[in-house]
């Protein structure tokens, strides 16, 4: 299982597989610079396929596996969403709701008008109603006459998806599935409590900031802000008259978007260009460049949520992922703008490699692997049951040892 996340500034590949005990492990990661995309749209196919090849080859080398296909993450400003409802009459024997009834109500809900240049990426069930009973999570085998479903429909640009697939195909790999990047990131970093109570996932990438609001366990709003970490780098380059590479290094090593955390007398070295000597400036000067841009990104996101009516639903706070979320002070600035708690989203400990993938930058790629593993377990439940039996056996053995120790020594 290979998750491929092609971004504006970097491409990341994560390889996962089930071990002898049928437990998922991350066995390889690969990262390569990306220059062929801007805000989720392919601008240079050759540059993009070169980045894809480099990232997957690095993951192949680390994992020792030969890779032929992958699960591809789709993100950027071309992604849109809407909520829809579908209603059908229950046709099951004795008015018992069957899987066919649930499939029909999903088809009815997705029968919406979309533009010719767009395609449906996901149809995610949010909640069901059976006759007068609302808020049902799973109506299978319930009795009723009328079945209603609310779904979250995510669409993407047809040409953007085709160009991404073409880059992967020309690099020598086959994209098995397309999954929304923020949906994958949510799978890897959000807890079930955060999903149920209501939270905002902000994936701050290089060119865009992807937004997804969860409520009652399911996504209700998906959007994107056309700004990200590259805009911060560009501001530093212009204001301090340095090359983009130097600006990116300054952003990673010295920038902060929370001015209050910086000492007034702290200095940093700004490299010169064209034979100019490096100079020292107060670190607060760099932060005064970075903070307004990051604040603008958060304010744009807040305005989108407020306009759509979902700002009141993020009671559990904000979870930040993506490379730009690692900037010092990002969490404090998000809390200040939104007025709710915020924290960095880190993929869980899965097994296999050490800590290489436990980074907000890998949230999407790891989530793609987790979703693919979920799909394989759904097709072959015995695999997960075998693992659960082994875990239960271990727990039972441990319980017996604890009981014996208590009897002997307590």
C-alpha cells in the first residue's frame, strides 16, 4: 500500500504493509522537491513526474519493495463540496432496511447537478432518518417505511485529476484510487472525540490551505484558502531582499508567527546576495513580516467558515497539519484568531519505522495508507479478526500473569 501526496513544494510517498501478525506497519517513506504544481494544479508535467519518481524510488529503497501502484491524494483550490439529501421507500422484505436500500438512498442523494468540468470524488454519508427517527448512524436491519440520508459530496476538477493521473502513469506507476487529501489527513490525526464534538482540520500546505469541518463524526464542510507557506516565503524574500532558498531557510529556522514569544534583543543573520556581506537583524523584524501573512490565512479560513455557518460547530478546536503548521507560533496564532483551542496533528504510532513519518507534513500520505488498509480489511475481515484474536490472547495471558503475581505477592 503506497500513499502519494503531491504538493506545491514537495512530494511525499509512504509505504505500508501488513506484517506476519496482520498488523499494519509503515516500512518506507520518500520525499522529493516539487516544482510542477501550484495550488493543486499541474503546471509542468515533466517536473511533476520527476518529483513523483524520486519520492517513490526513495520509498522503494527504504522499504525494499517494488512499487507498481499507489493511492493518490487530491487537494487544492479546485476541490469543492456540497451537502445533499436523498429519500427512498424501503423495499426490503417486511419493511426491513437492507444494504440495497442504503445503496439506493445514496444514489438518490448524489443525484445533483454539477458542472461538466467537475466529477464526484467522494459521497460521504453523514446521518440517516428512518420515518420520524432522526440522527441514526447505521440504519441496516432497522424497520421502517421511509429512509432518508444526508450526504457530503466532494467534487474536483476533471482536468486536474486527469493531469495528476497522467503524471503518475508516465512515472511508471498506476493510481488505484483518488482520495481527498484533507480526508486522508483527518484519518491519521483526528480522534473520534474531536470528530463527534466538532472540529476544524487545517492542512496548511505550500500553495493552499485545505479546510474540513467535522460534526457528529462526519465531514460537513470542505473548502480551501488559496494561500499557504509559499506566500510567507515570498514575503520574506521581497522584504529582506534575499533569494527564495535563503528565505525558505529563514522561515524554517528562525521565523515565528507569534511576536509575543520573541525576545526584543534576539538577532538573526540574513545572508547576502551578489557579494553582499551577511547582516544581522532583530528576529522580531522577521516575525513582523511572517505574522501578518499567517494571520491573513487564518482570517480567510475563519471568514469562509463564518459565511458557510460552521464556525459555531468547531467546539473541539482546530487541528493543524501540513508543512507550514510547523512554524513557531502557528498554534498560538490560530487560537487567537478563532478563539478556540488548537494543536498540531501528528500521525499515530503505527509500527515499522521509527519516527520518520510522525510529522504533520506526513499526515496526508500516512492517512492515504490507513484508508487503503481500512478498505482491504473491509474486503477481508478475517485479517483484522486474526489480529484481534492475537491481541486478545496476549491480553488474556497478561491478565493471568498479573493475577498470579497478585496471589503470590500481595
